């Protein structure tokens, strides 16, 4: 018999796979109510009320799997779970349809003034001329961010005879063609779309993505929707363009601050809002519960799960041997993802030296995890990284080499994009940790951590000094600097590290120097 603890409120219908299993004994109680029995449970199911801490994991000595009946896993200590060989699963696809349908419902309601018409009729008015709407038929829909939800939305839009344009810097042309959408740059999408909806994760790159500058590039009379994350659309900027009539209307399900109180968008009749309802359907709540219940049962019976967040169970000995290299490859992947600002088709990893004798499959998955984390709006790690890479049309493979380049171990990664390739080589040195020893064919040596600037420039006197002076004039201290070149007078690189994030304005200022070829900010 497997002992399963359900610590949060989950319906019997959602738990049916476990309740109906003859080999499962299910307990529905809070963690604090079963303190003396915590060491007996094989599985733990939670929503958001229970926080799975390192301390709780220490008490649950027999625990093999933690399941979150939902998308987010912020309330679960993933690292502590992985170290203890505890698999963490969630239900990443449970709210995909719910959010896509809500977005489409908001879009239809927005262009046909349905909420406003409803209020008018209930106020005992009958003013049909005040609510003349716009058809979706033959309109141009711009989808910013084309993951699971964006692709589901596109299916529904095409059923309404809409032309779908997509901006996603990590979507390949071939995949866009396969999905029947028009892949554009952000500026081109803004210029052509009648309706724009955002479906990206909220990151430093997407925060305020639609702002005063970018919204000025949209059509007069455009409609905007945000059912993704508050902050992707600059709310002050949107209010400005609503005020002057450039934006005809907006539908907002998410806000920077929730619940919104003094938000200027609430003052506009042409703005319709909902209280973060994208995932709030009976079906979505049931789906996420059923998904994790089935996965828990499969795992307990020795079968693979479909939505694991972390490494599957590893022996302590194996985990300790591969851990330094999984940390290294995750950093290498993150550097590659931020330097390769275009869709990627193939990732090739070559191992040499002592690392080649280990279980490299998990190390490669760690690389993919570091690479994909900066590109998609879902949890990515060593278990689900390969599946997500395949979903995104990215091929990957491993090679073993005898060429250690004089090091005890070498990991070389080559990423192929639509127009260019990019490479990075790293090693792990005992007592010194992970090192990057080559980047895009330039020999260099730096520790991949923190706030970095990767600068490519012409190799001539004064360039390094000019960069240092420019940063000094801005009161920015350089923590470390590493340089490399291929030949005298040719192209060279420098890798700078800092104690804090370097702002966009600083980077733009540095780009003005004629000797600078490119500058890339890297956050690790």
C-alpha cells in the first residue's frame, strides 16, 4: 500500500484516480494535523496553501513525490526536493484551454462592447447606436509570445477567419509555417495588427514591452489585450494612448498590482476588466487535479510521469558526481540563450575527459534547462527540458571526444540558429568551480555568475580604456574583466562582471563607440 497525503483542498472528482486505486491509502489532512505520521507518507499533494519547505521534507523521510495541483510551484523547495531524490510534478497544461478561451471571450466582448451594453440595458436604457461594434472577421490579430496558450488562441482566431501574425524571437520560421501563422518582427506586427494580445512570461526583457515608444508604432484604433502577466503592457502608457484616442479599447485580466485600486485604466469606459480569471474554470481546476493524481499513481507504480519539474530519483552517489557538471551546463545554457538572440534549430554537446564517463544525459538536460529558462513561460529543468526542446522544434545531441585541450574535463556546446552559430566551452576545476574557457571561438577564462557584459570590438589601442572610462564616468564599478582575441588587429572580446544590473541606457551609451561591434547583457 502506498500512503498518500492530500494536504490542501482538492475535490474527490479530481482525486478519483487515487481514490479508486486499490493499492493507495489516501489521507486528507493538513500537515500540522499529522505531524507524528509525516515520516510514513510516500506522496504529498498540495495546491498553494501548503508550503513544502526543506524542514518539512526532512520530516517526510519516506516521501518520493510532491504534486502541485496547479501550474506554479513557488510554494515547493525544488532544490531541496531534488537533493533528497523527491520528484516534484505539476500540471502545466491544465489551464491552457481555459486561458485561451478567456482571452478570446475578452476579445469578442471588447470589440462588440458587450459589457458596456449589458450595463446600459440593466440601467433601463436602450441605446443601440452607442454600441456599434467591430467584426473579428478578416481582422489582423497580433499575438506577442507564441507558446501553448498563444497557439491555442491562434486556432480559434483562424476559425473566425482572422489573419494571425506572431512575434516570438524564439519561434523558428519552419515551425511558424507548420502552424499556419505569419512570423514577424515586433515592429512589423505592431504596424499591421488590428488587435494585439500578449502571451509572454514577465521578465526583464518583456516588462513594459508595450510602452509609449512601441505603442506609438501601432495602428490608430488598435485594440489591446493582456490575459498573461501584469506589467507586460505599460499601464501608464496604455492610459495615455486611450486618452488621446489612439488605442480604441483594451481588455485586461491581469494588473501590475492586484487588486488594482488607483489604476488609471479603471477610469476608461472602453476598457473591460476581469479579476485574473484566465485559469478560473471548473474544468481547469478539475484538469490540474486529475493530471497530478494520475501522475502520482503512475510514479508510485514505477511508471514514467508526464510533467516532472526536477530530476527523477538518483542515488546520492550519482547525484554528487554529476552535480558540479549540471551546475556548469545550466550556466553555459543560460549564457548561450542570452547571446544567441534568434530562433535556434540545433544544440550539440561534446564531452571529453572525466565528465564523459558520467551519466551525461542528465547533464545535457541541465544545459537545455538553462537555455530554455530564458525563452519560455513555464518551469524548465532537467526532466522536462528535453520534451520542451522537442516541442519548440529544437534538435539536440551528445558526442564523446578524446580532445580534453589539456583539462581534466571539457564540455563544448555549439548552437545553430537560422542565420548563424554560436559556441561556448566550459570546464569544472576542483577548488575553483565552473569556468568558461572559450566563447564563440575566442579563448577566455571567466567565472559564469552574476551580472555580465559581453562586448565584441575591434582590437586596437585604447578600446578597453575607453570602456573603463565610460563606465567610470557613470559611477559604475567593474568587478572583473577578461579579454580575448584571435589575431592582432582583428576582432576581440571582453567579458566584464559587475556588482549590479547594468541598465539599458548604459549599454546604449557604450554602443556609440565606433570600435564596439556588439554588446550583450548576461544575467546568471
